[in-house]
């Protein structure tokens, strides 16, 4: 099953953090994570690639941290063998967990075609397995395992119109055509808030936590975009 859900919007003064001023569709990040069949265990980041050149230099660290935190939370709430897209404040987090407990999460803006995003997930999982299949299950803490092929895929997929024909999208679309789209509120358990999860996270800096809090507060007062 594949599902689609929403991601976080920034306050107007920090809009560059999560909103590219260009009209081009963008993929912000691709993370490979070790998934656990235990809701009490946090997924472990094994490899991460980012494309944040369109974001202000001093904001890039926060964007990476928030993208990583949201990706981790969505992966944690995805079942083995499933795929879903979670939406929030104009951004999408596309996630797939394969049958070996390996997950791939990609953050994109809401304009990016879902079927192309899932083709990227499939290609990234294949690339990671070629490099680290024999060892990834031995890691229980976050890593920065090099996968040059994923970096290349992230660059290529910035233009979905180019990536689509090159990767025979129809085959991937057939495999993921039942993907659902959910909001972050639908994904979280009753009473959970993304802002609260961010404040409890060990993977966010003080600056990133402040941004998440400010963005969520702003979203309650006025919805834009």
C-alpha cells in the first residue's frame, strides 16, 4: 500500500527554509534508513543526500535537520512492504520500506510528481543495496555511508521530466499505484503533534527546534500557499 500525507510550513519570515522561490519542482533530500518492527525504536539513518543549493547558506543546516526528522518519523510509522506519501504545509515526504527492513525517504515540494518520486526511492534502494547489502544490518546508530550513485540520482531527479522516460516510470507506477496520500495529522497517533515530537528529538539543534515551533504556531494562525 502507498499513502500520501502533508509536511511542515515555515513562518513567512523564514519561508526560504522550506519554500524554493523557483517554480521548478524539487527534491530536497533522499535518506536511507534501517527500519525496525518496533515502534519504540527509532529508525537509523544509514545514508543521506541533500540538494539545498537553492536555500540560503545559513539556513541549510536547519533544512537538513528538519527534513531528516520528518523522514525518520514517517519511516517509523510505515509498515514493512508499504509505501506512503505524507503531506504537510506544501511539502511531501515519500517513503518506501522494502521486505528487508530497509527504508528510503525523499522530501519534495508538493508540485513534484509522486510517481517519479517513487521511482527515485526504488532506484536509491537498489543503489544502496549494491554498496552495503552485506553490512547495513549491523549498524544501530546513525551513519553517513557513502553511496555516490544516490548523489547522482538526486541530481538527475531534480528534473522529473528528464528522469521519467529514462527510468521507464510506468513499471514503477504499476508497482506503487495504490499509494495513498495522507496528512501528517492522519499519520500521527491521536494527541501527537509534529511540533511536540520535534522538541523531544535528539536529532535537532536548538535552532531547528525553534524553527519547527515557530512554523507550527504560524500555521495555526494563518494558512498560506
